[in-house]
């Protein structure tokens, strides 16, 4: 399981928000939970390790920054999700 407060802190850093600025914390926390749910529905178990924490952070930030933009996921993010999915099925190195 991921640590919501840790992911929230990383998301805020990626969005250049000050740690003490809590105005969007509720919204960003909901986005994080929604992104985690989407990844889990796609078959990715978030075990709370560093790689999963960063994947969830990157996925959440991408969703936030593209919420009004119909562009497809960038290749690097799509590949990271696919690699994690394959790793969890024993098809790749961890």
C-alpha cells in the first residue's frame, strides 16, 4: 500500500507548490486515490516501494496537468506502467 502523505508531498513538489500551501491538499489527495484505483484496476499492485511511489506520483501529476487536454499519455509513462505490470506477473526483473 502506498503512503498518501508521501505521494502528496511528491506531487506538490512536482507541481511547484510550497509544502505549507494546503489549499489543494484535499483535491490532490482525491486525485492520488483515483490514480491509484485506476492503476490497481489495470492490474498493478501498489506495494508502497519507491518505484511504485514514483509511478503513482508521475501518473497523478500527468493526470492533473492534462485534465482538460485530450492528449495521450507520454511514451515514458505508458512504458513505466507496462513494465510494472509485466514485472508483477513474473515477466521481467524487479
